């Protein structure tokens, strides 16, 4: 079996393997930032770090190209830390273990791989080790906390970068140039509910698992299941049937990242012992209806109902409020783009259900490339939460990135791509947040482009990167830098 050291470009894969050994969940990228600084110093360079924790490495141009336009190459140091429930992995200490598979992909072992955006980080650093490569002055920018709030890009200081062009290495499809992205805001909903022991009732635990999950932006249109929504649907369908009476909700949780489709969820419940069999039948019947809806898109749904130890539970009224709130929250695509019919315009993801002991917290990630549409969907979420008597707060969010199809950088990149591969690249926008929108606010004259290799299943343990596309992405990056330096 091949190892990462056998893959090309060797420098890129070596850096990716080194980075994979370093824990770097969002907001915990200090060790990864220190590693980047060490790599820079080992090459005789002086890394800089701003107050937010972003790292910048300035690289001189190659001989004769020292006065060419400055180009920034940018990626984010953090990764989404997701694992399958049966995998023993501590993201705070354990390294990610990339494995080369015979199908031409690199995967991790039951966890997210971190190719998003570890490949981009490794590609930028590999430029330091690529002999014979021509480029003008470079600024290698490594940002923090992209996945949970883009706070690194948000905190970048005006005037720090000197670049005319910025290459964002955080896209996930080879041959596709991204020139725009959606903006978004997150919502936190807190629903309070006192709990007490419910003597004489049957204590059960309902678990939803087996779903694919995925990126809450780029995978939102794929009709995949949402474990939190399915959990509430099954419980509500049973309790609102004529054969089952009051239900008391206890500990309930699902998902862990607002920007990932939740794959697993669980809830403790208490019902009358005489109604357990009827409850099981109703859950099985509703599960069957869910399977019909997920046919062809997410077919490994697994639902279990098992006895559990008796604990404290909310009242029947508070339990219904919680379940109806989750059921009412919008999930999935709300609107498609009029000009680009294949592009999602507006969506919402019910990403996290967190148990608080005295209630529950629900976190939603809402995205749109149209500001009024974003506000409208947030208002719908507010309305549902307020009807349930819940508290609602929104973060400040992040701006979208408006496409500029007349970009000189885009024109040069298209020419280089045609010259290398004899075909035209695709050009479009994505329904996800990229740091580019924040960079344009601080640097309005900056010309930006985003691209990358083929990465599937980002933000889930199914994440994988296609090996041959990494080599092509790096080849294109080097050729584009040479072209820009000679402009």
C-alpha cells in the first residue's frame, strides 16, 4: 500500500502529513501556527503574527522577479473535528491518520481528514521547497478559526498585506474557479425547561444515526438527512398519534458543528409503560416514511429505541414545545439562484442540539447571497423560536463575496488553465462562506480567486481528497504564479 511519502508533489504531501499530526480544531490552532512559523524560520524567513493569531510569511521573488506584483496565497489552519461515534479519537491530543486508498483518495480513519484546508496550507508551504519555480514576491497567509466564525479573517488588519492578487486555496473541485460566495449568520436558540423524576413511567432512549452528514453549505442541496430534525419528527409523530399519550423529554443532543449536517442524535424520553409497544410502532412507521424521502440520497438511516436508566424529564407541555420548535425550524434549501439555476441562494441548517440540563440549545447556520433573503429566513427562525417561548440571539455573521467576472486575475488564470489542460475551467460562486468576502472589506482593491483539488465529504468522517487532483492543483498554482510574475 502506498504511503503519503510516495505521492507527488512530495513536499506538499510531507507538509500535509506533518500538519496532520498537530491537533487543530477551530479556536485551538496555536500549535499549528507555531509549526508554520518554525517552517518559515527553517527557510530563513521571518514570520509575522497579528493580534488575531493569523500568521504571515513574506517570501522574496525569485531572481529577476523581485519587483513583480505581490501575490498572497491564503488558507486556514483550523479544521472541522468530526468523528464516528464508535471511533475512539481525542481531537485535542490524537493525530489525524491519513491513509492512501487504492481508489486514488486519501482518507482518515473514522474522522475528518483535514484536507479542508490542510491541502491548501501544505501547497503554500511547498512553494518554499520547489526548485526552479518562478514567482514574484509572495505573502503566505495562514488564518485561524475559519470554520466556526471566520474570526481570523475578520480580525486581519488593514495595511498588513501588500498583495495585488490573493489566491484562496480553499475550494473543493479541480477545474472550478470560485469568484463569489454566500454570506451568513448563526442563530442560538435557548429553550428553558425544568426537569423532575417521573416515577412509574418507562424510560427509553431513541437514537438516530447512520446519516452521511456533510457541509452545511455545499452539501445542503443533496437531500441528506438531518439527525436532529429526524429525531424530533419521530418523537412528535408518535406523541401526536392517537395511540400514544404524554411524552416527557429528558437529555437530548445531536450534531456538534453548526456548519455540518448532523449525522447522529439521541433523546431520553419517559412514557406510560402501557404505551411502549404502541410508541415503538409509531416510531417504526414514521421511520419508514423518512426512508422513503431519503431514498437515493441518504439510505443508511439507523434508528434504535432501547430501555434506559430513569432520569429527570421535562413536563409534557415543555417537551412538546421543544419538539415542535425543532420541527418548525427551516432545514435545507429555501431558494435557488435565479441567474445560476444550479446554485443555492438561501438555506438554513439546524446544526446542533445541545442539552443544557435545564433546557436545550439549538444552533442554526443560515446562508444567502441575497441580504434581504438572509434577513427574511432569520425572521422565520425568530418567529418559530418566539412562539415556543425561547430566547434567540444572532451573531454578526460574515459578508458575501460579490463576483467580478471582469477580474484581471480571473482572465490570467483562465489563460494559464487553457494552456496547461487544453480546456476552459468552470467559473462560479458557492453557497458557503469563504474568507474572501472579509478580505475585500479590508482591502477593496485586492483581486481574488479561489480554487483547490477535489475534496468530497468535507466536515464529515467521509472526507477524502483525490490524489491526482492535488498534483494538478499544485501544478496550476506554480504556473499561475510564474505567469503573474511576468505580467
